[in-house]
């Protein structure tokens, strides 16, 4: 019996106590977290504000009655997402899709990494000698032939560059794959054959936490959703949005030409904006995991309340991000890019969009929160939503309601839609030549607020 008690005591010492805690309650410490301001973003300090129309509802919309709400701190993009930034997303997806197709072809031909030709693009896990025990287990359990019968969990070889010049293709198998990724020959004109953008799809999964938190007796897997989105912007919006109007130059050049690198991306649907935010989170956390760092909070679209709070820039009751009630400053210059006069789009020195860092920023350092392009937010449109939404971090986003709120007005809108409290909507699968977006990221902590007491 004494031996048993001694053994228990020894085990309790070994298992129950850390090396330095001296038997005290010291807590389980995680990795040290150092807040890092994301590149191109600014910190919006949380606080309370009066959301909605604090003055007369001139348009008599009756969809934004004043309501005092509070939002938590968050980071927000200083500018709308630009063509160059969105092209980084497109290039990533294009590279990934092509590499997967090349690797599948190599596997079908029985080629392995380092065998030359198409084999140089084979899955990196095709050589068993290069697998760790974990990679071998995951491949056998979830790779090709596994429960999902897909290539999503296969490891790509990214150490070799994709060859774009047809003169340098290594073999006919490589040429076959590249041919399959381009538009059909019957669609070629003017001697240009390009990538078939319909094949550029980004696949991601997310969890419906709101539904899962309120459900009982259901499996977690029931709330995990998978999305696959064609991510190339719809450049035809420059034609389709305006009948009897010559906008072919914008259709032809706006997204891909370097002259428009710093202009806001348009032709992006709400679903594509969501996919972009998921991708941005992925590439950041992939990089941080390689360094052994914490994941960062997800990038996402702002809620409607967050957007309006940020647009106001700390000004209570203001009509516009700069205050108001006028759209001109004291020198008679327009303060934003919009349609100021009937038929005269260029009175503000811009016919279409302008560079994302144009005009003066608001007091939070945010550019073009009014005008230039309207912006998607992560909220569904309901004219009565202010009546029933929470007053703490309010948001109303019904996944079955395809009407998604857009805010801020655009280059083709009149001044009313530039007001920080004006609401509009578009359908989630629609794209327009005057709608773009910017993203936000949660701030970890609650010590940054505008109305905190010292």
C-alpha cells in the first residue's frame, strides 16, 4: 500500500506540475502575440455612434432611421482593392490551377519528380522517398483514391517555373495541358489566344458559426460550407451597364493594363469579393505558419455598421466623410469622384474611376469612402433591418437573401448616394462597372476605443 501511495505521489509530481510553476496556478501560456498592423490598412478604434440618417431623409427611403450602436475595433484597407491587388489573386489562382493540371497529367503518364519533361511538374508527394510519415498518412487517407477522391490535398512542386513560351514547352504532354487551359481555337481573333478565364476557379470552405452556435445535436460537418468561385472580373460590365454608350476602351484595357494598376477593381461580384478575402487570409497565414507564428484573424468584408462608422471618420452627424453638408470645399473644388451635374461626369476632373488614393482621406486615413466606386459590405439588404438588429456590433446577413448592401456611391452616382448614411443594394452574383470593395480584419483586444475613459 505504501508503495502504491509513493507511486501516486511521484506521478502527481511528474504530471501535475510544470518545471517553474512551484505548484501555483500560473495559466497555460500560448505563443506571444504582437499586434501587427496589416500592410495598407489603418486601425479604426471601436466606439459608439449614431448610425443612419441623422438629418432629413430627403429621398424618403425610410430605411436608415437613426440608431445608436457600438462597434469593436478593426483594421480597414486605406483604399479600395486595386486592379493590381486583385490581379495578384488572379495570378495565384491561374498558377495553382495550371500546376494541378500539369501534375495530374504527369501522374497519368506515370512520371515522377525529376524525370524531366512533364515529370518535373509531378506532385511533390509522388516520390514516396520524399514523404514524411504524416504526409504519407494524409496522402493515403485523403489524397487521390481516398475518401474525397480529389487532388486537393496533394503537394504541388512549386520549385519549377511554369513555361509560358510555346517554343520552350518541354514535351507534348505539357503542350496538351497548356492547350486545354486556353480559349478554343474558334474563339481566337486578331492572332491572340489567351487563358480561358472561366477555368480560373478558387475553392474554399467556411463554417456557418451563427447557425452552428444555435443548433443542438448536429454534427459540425453539417455547417461547413464549400464554395467554388470563378474569380476573373467581368470586364463586359463596361458595355452591359450602359446602353448606347462607347466604353470599349475600358472593357479592353481597364483590368489588365498597367496604366490602371492603382485604380479600384470593378466587375467583381459579392461572391468574388468574399473569395478574395478568403485567399488573402490563406496566403498570409501560410506565410506565418512557415515562420511558426500565430495565424492572423481572417480578412473579410466589413459589416454595414463597420463601414458607416469608418466612413464617418469620427464625425458625429456628418453628411459626408469630410463633414458637409456640401460636396465642394471652400475653394469650390469637388471633394469626391461622382456625377455632380446632369450629363457632366467630368466636372470633378474624372469621367470614370480615379486612382484609389485620390482626393483627401477622412480623419481615419481612409480614401474614397464616398464616390469613385461603391463598395460591397457583408450585410444583406432589408429596409427594416435597423429596427431589429443588435446595438452591439450589428449585422444582418441572411445567406438566403441575395440582396447585398453596397455603400458610398460611385463615379456615376449623384451626391445623395455619397452620403455616409445612404443605403443601396445589388445582387450577390452581379457585377457592375461602379462597384468594388475593401476588406477589414478584426483587432485582437478591446483596449482601443474612442470613448474609453483614462
